[in-house]
C-alpha cells in the first residue's frame, strides 16, 4: 500500500515540509491512517478547512491527546486560525471536558504561542459580568433549546437546582456568550467535544437540537462526526451518528 496522491496533497497542505518520524518507524500504519484521514474522510465529508481544524482541536482536548493537539495546532495556525480563536476553543472546553483535562492544553498552547512570539495575554473576549451572566446565558439557552429550559428548571430536584443555575450562568453565560467565535461555531465545538468524550448521549441529543437552532443542518453534523472519526474511533462516532439520526430527519 502507498499513500494516495490526494492524501499526500491534503496532508502537505496542512503540514508543509513536515518530516514524520512515525512515517519512518511505522510506515504501514501511517499509510493506512493517512489514506483514511486525509483522503477518504476529506472526500466523503468535505468541510471548510478552518472549521475542520477547529472541531478536531476541540475533539483532541476532549480526548486529552496533548501530543496530537500540539501537532494539529501548527496546522490550525497554518490555515489561518487566529490565536484568539484557538484560545476560545481551549476556554470553551472547560465546562464540557473539565479543567482537569484542559489544564494541560492551556499550558501547551501558551508554550507554543511563546515559542512563536505570540503575546500570551490576548484581548479580553468576555461580554458578561457576574451581575449579567445568568440572564444572558439563560437567553442563549432558550434561543437554542426553547421551552425545554423552563422544563429543566421546573423538573430539577430542589437540592440540585443550583446546577441549572450553573448551566445558565457559567456554561452558557461565562463561555458561550464570549466574543472570538460565533454561536454557530461554538455549538459545533460543543457537539464535537461531547461526541469525543463518549457516554454523553443525552447531552449530545440536546446539542443536536441546539445546532439545528444555530443553523447547522444534518449534513454539517454528519460531516463533523465523519471528520472526527479517525481521532475518536468508531464506537464514539457511531453513537454520535445514532443520536443525529434520532434528532434529525433522514
């Protein structure tokens, strides 16, 4: 088997002049993987290259794959994803993957930026304050999920009602309202992280609904999971496809 012309071309477009040690030490695996990830998947699920790299970075954070993240971060910068956009991807991972996973990626990103002369203290992107975060977050949640938000508050046990407030004020109010990425892109990032974490099917189903409300159709969601498949594996990807099928028209 040899790496196809299309796979080599698509790989080189992201990693110009890159010499892979794995290609030397594990050539058969790299031939199989590159033909799949950079030929088959790109052909069957074409996405804008910037969006493709964004969702892959989000997935790698959810999978806690720091080494691969470092490699793909270089590709992301090569195709024009800005430092501010990259940091917003990392920040948004906190409420979904947790700081325990994201901590390493914050440091990895800052180290890469510092090595390339990029200022670490970027312009602030927050649009809410402690006083406004809950109401603004609740507004965004209702825009994406409608009446089910009132049901979630009404059905919550009283001793867990604070979690609903956290979802509104922290998850949506602190993070989803930030500048730097539009809401449509942020919903795809959330969907990508939940699909990559696995075991989050109820939340994933909710964000199928939210993605549709944000303007991302079934074709886009299928394309996203297809692009993530080489990185997250078949079990998690097939679960995500099942959730998409249940939440959209076939």
